[in-house]
């Protein structure tokens, strides 16, 4: 999701009543943010807003756990397929459709999304105490939304203190026991003179952003890189390889962004969102990002076209071959039914998930908390209970 607060009637340009993806406000004043009355200030945007079997096989008397395959009486415990790919220090690697930690144990991320550093370079109420509250729900990861304009020198909204501020957020989160997803949430269509916002896809300045971010955090495997928040309204070919956005700028595709991270010497996990606002993954089999330690992400929200009956066809099928991380989900009606269904689906399949959003923005945001003291909303209580169960 993209917005400042309120998100009263539409989410990421999509009407919450009909699921229509009609457009997004491109020119967003980064000094403007959410308002308490559900409106959006000058330049702001109101937008969008178990168990798993091990799958192992055993022949000739062998024993298998965690998805491994055993033959001729041997025993496999980690489910890996051979030599592990490179891994950033203290981090994770991908083998097959699972994520593994440094001890070769399957790892599932469960956590929350933390907005505000995309629209306010200082963030709102971002602190060590805030991270500790998230961790008190038993979250093991926090997804932090970023703005490439605040990061990049030469941008009209560049903040020279932003990089150090993000360093501090990462440290606070890790000290609280959580890993961190750095999510490129807002970009500028390749024009550093433009106010950033959610665009159709990444641009040449996004490539510069990831070169810098990857170099900065390449020695910390607890930091994950989500290449672009919610791609939309471009063909899969442009999503992968770049090209004309159809919206006045040149897209830099996911393959180039991925290569930029690896060229910086970073082996961290890379998270890649699909199309239709990072919802569909059906184009991935024919448009794979080539590389290693790649996790695909999806953002199901409670729209008519994103209901549980179609999840497997739209994105869940990919979990047979690749790790899936649901890095946003929610509903807009002050109940937790949709969130509960999503969590159940993820847990039954061993998928990672993080819920939108740790921000007291009301039902339409949608918000997990009612205040900065961490009082859960109805949907937040569903998420809190699920986190505490793991």
C-alpha cells in the first residue's frame, strides 16, 4: 500500500467497493502525510489500501523430515537439494521452494509492515520502543517502507540524514529480535526533480537506490530487499526486462534491479512482487528473474477479485516451486475475517507473511493498531494472535 492515513474510499487508486485499479496519484508532496480525520493533506494520496506437511519422500527404510528426500536407508533432515547458494552473513538462503537459515533449518517470516518513512523522512513515532512493541506480538520481521528520493543525493526531497536514520531503524529492529525488509515503496519516474510516489514500476533512479542500499547492508543478512512495492499496469515483459511504462518514463525491470543488488556484492534475500499491485504471480513461470535467493511476493487485499477462492490460481500455485512471502494483506471493514483466511492459507502452505500496517490509521488504512501504545484493532488482534501462536 501506498498512502498517508485515512485511505477512506480507495486504496492505491483502487476503489475498495469494486476492486477497480483506476489510477494512482503520482505527484506526492513528501512533507505531507496522514491526517487524523481520514482526509489526505496537500500532496498526500489516499490509496490501497495449519500446518504444513513436510513433503518428504522415503524409500528403502530411510527417514525424512522438513521436505528432504532420502534413499537407500539414509537420513535427510534439512530438505536442501545440494550445495547451498551464497548467503549474506547471519542471513538466509533459498533452496527449492523454501527459505533456510544459517543452520540449514526451514525459516518462515511472520511480522508486520511499518509505513511512514516513505512520506516523512523522519518517520512517525519510529523508535526503539515502537520496535519493541512489535516484537512483543512475537513478530520476527518488520517491513519498512522507503522513499528513493529521500535517499538519493540530487533529489528534490533528498534528506542527508535519511540513510543514518534507516541504519538506526534497522538496529532498533534487530535489537528487538526482528529481521528487516527494506521495501522500495515510493519512486520518481526517473526524475529527481519530481515528488516521489507509488509508480507503475521502478526507474533508473531506483537502480541507483538499490546499488547504494545493497552495498550498505550486504554484510547484514538479516536485512531483506524488496525491489519494488506494487508493480502494476505494465506487461510482464516490461516488468522483467524494462521498457516503456506507458506513463511517460522508462521502466528498469526486475532482472536489472536484482543484478544491481548482486553486483554490489550483496547475497541477501531479494523479494520480487508480481503485477496488479504485486498481486498476480501467474506470469512468473514465463518471466522468471534469473538468480539465487529470490522470493516472490504478493499483496492480497479484500477486493472482489482477490478472494480466497482464486488465491491458488492467481499466486499460491507458485509455492510448489518457489518461496512465497505475502508482504501485505488486509481488509477495509474493521473485521479480521479476511486476514484470518489469509493467515490460515499461508500457514497451511508454509508461506511467510507480514500484515499491513503498524500504523493507527483506522479501518480504511487498514490499521493493525488503534494507537501508538499498540492496542490492536479487530484485524490487529487476529494478526497478534497468529504471531503469538508461533
